[in-house]
C-alpha cells in the first residue's frame, strides 16, 4: 500500500516522515508548546525533560492526535494542546520506566536517571504528568480528559502487571497481551481517540481512531519486542538484549520457551528465572528465539494487528492523511529488517 | 479559641476529631470512594495503596475539601469525588517521596517501598495520580480540575527544589519557604479552594479557603519540621531525626546554623554537607537546635501562619465548621508539645 515514489527524496522518506510533512504546521506548533510548557523556574526540570524530549523520538503519539483532528476537519487550536499532553504523558512514563528498569540508555543516549539520578527522574515525571493534565484542561473538553486520564491509569496498571510477569516463565501469551495492551496500546488508542473527539462528535471517527491506535500500539510493541532479539539488528550495531537482561518475559521468549527442548528450557529457566546470566547468553538466546520461529511468529502477529489497524480506517473517506496512517501501520511492522 | 469542653469525651477530642464528627457522613462516603477507586484487577495495586491509605493518616486535606463544600452550602455529590482525588494526589506524592528519600518508615509503619520495593511504589503512585484525575473528571468542573492540576505541578516543582536544597547549608529562609509552599501548602490550598469552587461560584469563599489552606499548610509543615528536632518528642518515643539523617535543610537547621559558633558550624557542615554522620550526632543536633532558640522561632513562625489562616476565615459568617477550622489551625501549631 506504500505510495509509488515520485522523487528520490520521497522514496527515502518513511510514511512517518510523510505524515510529519502533511502535518508540519501543527507538529511545529505542538513542538513549540511542548518546549514552552516544560519550562519551570526550577532549572533542573527543563534540563532533565529536554534531555529526553529532544532525544529524537518520533512523536508518533502526538502525530496520531494531530492526524485524527485533521481527519475530523478540526479548525480550532485545542488539538495542539492535546498532542503536547499526549507527548508529556509518554515522556513521564519513559522517565519512570527507566527508573523502574534501572535502564542506562534511552534512544541511544545515556538515560536521565543515570545523568541526574533516580530522584529527579521520578519527580520530573510527576511534573510532566501534571503539565499534561493542565494542557488537557486548557483544551477544555472534559470527555477527552476522561479518555486520557483513563489511559494513564491503565498504563500504570500495565507497568505493574509487567513487573509481575518479569522473571516468570509461567507468563502466558494472554498475560503478555494484557500487559502490552495496557502499557503501550492504551496511549496510542487514547491519542487517536482524543484527536478525533475534539474535532467532531461523530462516534464513527473516534471509534475508528481508537481502534486504529489500539491495534497500531500492539503491533508496534510486538515488533519492538521482536527487534530486541534480532540478530540482524545486533549485526547493524543497534542495541538488542535489553528485555533479556531485564528478564522481561515478552512474546519471543514465551514462544521460544514453549518450543524448547530440555537443554533450552534449562537455559531459559536460568537466564530468565533464577539467574545468573553469563557472557554469551544473549547470543544463545537470540539463536533459540530465531531458530524456534518465535521471531517470525511475533512478526506475523504484529502483521495481523497492523491489518486490523488499517481495517479500522476503511470506514473513513479516502484522504492523504488516511493513506499515510495506513502506510505507517505497514511500515511499523516492516521496520528494522 | 478552643470550644469549652462539654463532656469528657468531647474534652479529649481534638479539633480535627470534631471536624471529622461534623463531616462524618461526607467523610465516610469519601472513604468508601477512596477504597472503591484504588481497586484494580492488578492485585498489587490495592494491596500497596491500602498499606499507606489505611495507615492512620488524618485525612486533613480531604477534610478541608469537604468542609469548604459545606461552608458553601453545597448539596451535590461532587465534593466527595474531589475529596477522594485530593487524598489520592497526597498518597501518590507520599509514595514517590518515600522512594526519593529512601525512607524506611511512614506513619510508624514500614514504608511501602521497603515492603514491595521502589518499582511498585513509583508505578502505584502513578496509578493513584491517574485515578485522582479520573475522579476530578467525574466531578465535572473544569475550573476545579485546573486548580488541582496546577497544584500537582507545583508540588513536583517543590520536591525538585527540595532535592537541590538538600545537603546545602547555603539554603536561605526564603528558599525554604518556597519549598514548603510548593510541596505542602499548594495541596492544602487547592483542597480548600476546590471544595469552595464546587459549592459556590462566590470568589469570596474560594479566596478565603485558598488562603486558609495555604497558611495552614505552611504552619503545618513548619511544625512538622520543628518536631523532627524535638527532644521532647524523642523522650515520648516518637520518631525524630528523619530530616537530619536525610540532610534536609529545614528552618530549624537554617536558624541554628545562622546562630552557630565555630564548633557548631563545623558540626553542621560535617553532618549536613559533607558527611559522615556518627552515633550521637542527632542528640547533638537537637541540642544545638533547641539551645539556639530555632525551635521556638520556627513555632513562632508557624503561629503567624496559623493566625493568617484564621484571619482568612474572618470574612465568612460564623458556623460550626468555621469554628472548628479555626481551632484546627491553632491545634496544628500546638500539637506535639
């Protein structure tokens, strides 16, 4: 479904880039607002927040809010505030995640908790979370606030569920799906729905965008979790193995463990459940995961959710934005190969 | 200003108890809602949240919201939701504080971060914070949401400021006042204002309650900080010295350091700025603080703010609730002696 390339530059641009281009004015306004609102007389707050916010994230979630508002023909300015709010919620959860996971890297940069310590990361996360709600209040639509406040609670529930499944090979596929639906898909879904709701009170649009966001979020997380065990990624010098080192039980591990022989089961039990992990374990984990077909199957599931995401948009009239959203879903599944 | 005792039981009740009694039906409803809304299918969330919420806190902040609503003659049910939201915000900040301060005790119980670890404490704090906003959305007043979202951002700013003043004897009285105004008074102020706003759109009532809460919050924190260096508290077996061990620079330390001779200055520099602290240091710190008059002066400042709090209510017509709020302010200053 990718549009035929019309120029070299266009051929090189990803669908995410093209969506950014279609929404360039709105996205620039959202970026300005994001930088404006992370300001505080307490200098550490913008210093720490900018470290993460300017670290090259793709702004997928606010992009989804802006796209949804445009699909609804929205003419006001509240969608800019909602897009900034969505990015603040996302950034707050990343800051807290990195504290919880004891991460040392985030988007290839040293994580904020390593530079400034855990304490400011927790508190600046709280600050950004509060700012997000202030922005939503300014947007002025209480039904939208409800959707985003609900998503925030669900995200926290997902993170707690994930803690429980950590180091636990008894985690089932359905446990895993519940975790990623809550920790990742809930915000994608709310980001799309919020943009649609502010622009139109047609249930059709907000249902479509909620479903698109939900399915895209699941597909996105499945691919993320597959890439963390990708030998090809490792060959390309990209970071892999974070989930393995943190003993997170993601779908690639669940599937590989299901198909494991005695020796492989002992390996997974040691590396994920009891420890310790040794040098060379990651390479062996990648081998088991790839050889068992778990990566291909995880990607196949991602493809299914991406298809569902595209399907959710089928009810809407064709437009440039709709076209790019469809391509974004396809692109998310294909990325990293 | 304390009402004359009419019975033994009444004589023993504090003004906080009497305010609870006046608002018993509302407070019971708020408590039910609090317990209802900390529910989650993820069992760890209510387990951890209840540990703190049922640990005998006085519910001063939600009490203030309920009292304000009654002063405004409010007849609806939204004040119950706001009171629960205020308590959730407070509980979320306590959970994150204990992670930030590496606390081991909270309200005389083992702190949640010690029982369950830092990770769930951070995430359950996020959950409660989100639930607070969901409750505010249900209350349905966007201006009230604005007040409480603003207070939440200010609290986080105050906590970050406090980190900066930690271990820093260059912290001035005005730095300290900024910290406690943000980290403590902002929520007391917003709790009162929110209750007033939901009940009446009279600026007079919401101004009065905002000012009362602000001044009460400062007085409350000043007394808390004085009690942490109280030899008498220590004799009574109550916990003292938390701030000292965490090298927090509170007003008692600022004043004692200002009045210190060479030897005492060396002591404060070692114990607060450079470390290490030794056994017997807390006793010596309490001696210096008390002997310098810093405790009496901290209490005198608290009395000033309590007087301001009472003054803020002078514009309102007399009533049982107004009377108890005035007594609560006086009681907060007198407590612990």
